[in-house]
């Protein structure tokens, strides 16, 4: 499995994008705000694709997630409810963080670099989405794992804000390391996450 991941073009492309972000910061140390905003935009894109995935998933593992003590089933209404709940909850987090970033940076952001970065991440997400849908044709999906996986990206934003205050860490160091780590972990885990028994019985 490890060999397959390491030679996966989509995975290598993801590593290359993150490596370029680190290189960009090393050569433009005053543009840390730009990287933070790019990360936020990437998280929003991941949420959009995950919302679409939740809406269009074909077959789910029974009992993998419950909302209001009611297990989500394969009906369009049930899956639509789960997708909508995710959109509101995940979207609220990012709306708050978006305001925080814009206020704290005072819009001193290289939007040209952000647009290029978002285009690259969008291409990567489109490739993953298409391949994922092909996989779903013959496999049941763990909806609980799919629902919660994007929240891994909230952790770097929390630590970036709280780390310098309470732990006296440099924000840029925390952010760049955790951003790359979160991207890699999300990519690797999404390979086996739909197997039965992985992150099941989630209740909302």
C-alpha cells in the first residue's frame, strides 16, 4: 500500500504543491498571511467537494453515522440531511476563521499567488473526487469517516492561533509543518477509510 501511495501521481502532486508553498515562504518571509489565507481557501474547497461527495454517495455502511440518534441510511433525504448538517457546521467554522484571518492580516495578501494555489489544489481535488466516485461504484462508504475527516484541517488553524500565545511557538513553524502533515494524513487515510469497522458508530 505504501509503495502504491508513494507512486500515486495525485499524492506526488499534493506533496509538490506543499513543497512549493514552503519554498515560497522561505523566499518571501513577509507573505505568511498569504499562505494562511491559501490554507483557509483550500479547506473551503475540501468542504465543498466533501459536501458534494456526501450528497452523491451511492451506498453507505449501515450505522456508520447517526444524526439526532437516527442512523443515516441510503435514502436521498437521509444523505441530504447529513450533507446539509456538514455544510452548516463545517462552514460556520470556516466563516469565523475567514473573518479572523481577514481582520488580522488587514488584506495584506498576495491574491495572485492564492489564486494560483487554489487552482492547483482544485485540480488535485477534482482528480481525487473522480477516482473516488469510481471506487464507490463497487464499495460501500463509511459515511462517519467521510463526514469527520475534513475536520483534521481545523487543528492547524487552532494551533496556529493558540500556539504562539500559550506555548510561545513561532506561528509560521507550526502552520507550515501541520499544514503539510494534515494534507498527507487526509490523503493516506482516505484510502482505507471506507472499509467496514473504520471509524464507525459516529453519533451527532
